C-alpha cells in the first residue's frame, strides 16, 4: 500500500497552522518551485504538483478535517468508521459532519483578511530581457488609506474593541444535531470578523480603509528574464478591506523576438552565412554577440549546417552564463565576372575532388561500376 503523503510536511507548516499560515507557506513554495524557474526539471515539477495537491486539501476546511480524521484513524477511510452509513440529504453530507465535529473540539476558522494580488503583463525587448533593465509600471489599485493607516477609523484610533467577540473577530455557534450538540466557529456578525467597531469613520476613505489611487513602481528586472517569468513586489497589490496586509503585485513578462538571435533558457542561437572560400579553407569570421562581435576561427572543410559552440557567451544571469551556438550556412556567390570564373576554374582544376567525402564516395561508386580510374576519364 502506498504511503500517505503528509501535506503539512510538504508545505512546511505545523498541524495546527492557521489558514493564513498555510496560504503564506503555499505562496512562498509556489514561487520557489514554479516550472518557469525550473525548466526541464522533473523533480521540481513533481514538487510543484505536490505543493498544489497539499494546498488544495489543507486550504479547504472540510477537506482538511476529513484528511486529519483519516490521518488519526488510518484504515477507516472516509465513512468507514461509521459503518458505511450514507450521511447525505438534509444533514449536508459526511464532510460537513466531520467538519462540525472538529470545530466542536476547539478548531477555529482563520479568515484571510489580506488584499487581492494585482497581476500585470509587461512587454520587453529581447535585449532588455537578456541583459536586464529598469522599468516603471503604472497602475490603479486600492492603496491603504494613509490618514487612518488602513483601519477605516478617523486618525486610525476612532474604534473600540468588539464586545461580542472580545476583539478576536470570531464567535462560536452552537447547533443541535442528530448526534447531539456541536459547536462551530465563524466570523463575528457584529464586527464582520475585524474584531473592532468603528466609532467614527475616516473622512478620507469613508471608513473603507483604502483609497483608489494611481501607483508607480520601479522594477529592477534581472538579466535572463524570459516569457512567462515574473517579478513579485510584496505589498503592492490591492489593500485589504478589513485592515489586513495588502496583496502583492505580480508582473509577468512577454519577451519580443529578435532578428538575429533565438534563445533557449540562457543559450543563444545564431545562423551565420560564411563565404564558401572561408568554409573551404578555414579562417576567421565575426560572430554577433550580446555586447559586441566575437572573432571566431572555423576549421577548413566546414560544411553548411555545422554548429559551433562559444562557451560563456550566451545570456549572463545570477544563475550562471549560457553559450552562444553558431550554425553555419555556406554562401555561394550567384554572379561572377569572367575573370572570377576563370580563376575559380583554374583553382578547381588543381583540386582532386576525391579528397572530399561525398565526391570520394561518388568516385568509388563510378569506378566499381565501370572499372578502375573510370572517374578520371
């Protein structure tokens, strides 16, 4: 039997972790193991899958309660401990039943009061993404009101502690069920879960705790940014409507293609035409790089389509440097003068074509068919 995964260990949280702690751990791990940051890494992809699976269970109150019950009662599996009776219909199903039991034993519901994230897309030129750059982004968001410090109360002080919940923001509700009296925890109806009652609203934000404002943020984009990679600026998302932490700003990049270069991660690829005489005799050629041209010597007898690797001359990032991979295409002139044709003809007469691999194979085939030295005739 396969060993059950420990979702708490996967997210790196305690078993009694609040929903807010689980959400924070999930966000941190997702950004750490996102496939865009680990291309072609099977282990990271599997870890990313486990993280999402663990969060799907632990972030849902009912699924988490059922999971905890199964962990504490191995082998009973869901409704097995209840003799297989079907708890459906008017009682809200087995998961509701398990959830109410665990809430009755002192479980609590931690409400996430943080603001929403803001997601934007930014187009980058190929060179800016490869070499890094600084960009400014402007967008509208709900900023925490500076006058009341996001509390919604005048001067940030015109509020009192909610008497009903004692400032906790949660109260217990008792319910009589078929199985007896159960207790669940929910948001306080008097304060809406904030734990405080505003006595005088902030005149600037009318008690909302935030104001709508245009925000400008400067981004230092590191070298090596690629399409679908992103930068996260913590606290630059939407303000919380309940006095919690603001959400994050997530800027996703879209990199434009380049006329010369293509890329794969940090490696650069360039197709370069080479004069046929240089390819035949070998020699130095100039290869375009990110910063300047690079002098590179190709060997004699270079064939069209051959590739050469110039190490460390690709994209440089904090994770290392890629390579520049050159693919050669031998260029044959289409128009020649009479003098050029004669010079080439004289040069060709001095060359035994059988020294070339393909010509040699052809000569051997002709000689085998018609007799020795038939190729010379």
